[in-house]
C-alpha cells in the first residue's frame, strides 16, 4: 500500500494530492472526491492531508494513535509546520500516512 500511494502521488500528470494518494493507495478509491480539497494544508485545521486521509480510514478509536505516531515520526500534524519548520517532504508524509492507515485499519 505504501508503494502504491507513493506511485499515485508522484505520477505525472498529477491526479492525486497527498490525501487522495494515501486513500487510493490503500484501496479506498471512494474517498477520492471527498479528499480533493484536503491537499496542500487545506484539510480541516491545517492538518497534513496524508494524516487526514489516514485518520479517515481507521476506526475512530485508533485515530489518536495514528495522530500521535505521525507527530512523533515527522514532528507535527500541521502541513505548514511539516514543510517550513521540519522540512518534511510531501512524499514522506504520504509514506507515513499510508503506513499508519495500513497498521491501524480494520480487518
């Protein structure tokens, strides 16, 4: 799933923002339209789109764990801080989002 999410995110021409790449890479294509407005720091509260997508795909009881692991690994949950302060690439955020979605998904 992680590799597929990265492939979708890095494909040219670009058809997936970070949130869409995570969702579609994890087999949740039905979220594509809904997540179209969540890239580039536009998810609610300025949260990274990749994190937002990951949290949409896991049980509500696991969302806190997903957010905590994302922040521990990358330094922030906010897109702007990830880019400007921590210098984390969007591709790395997509990897982390897909990894956490896979780890905490319902079976």
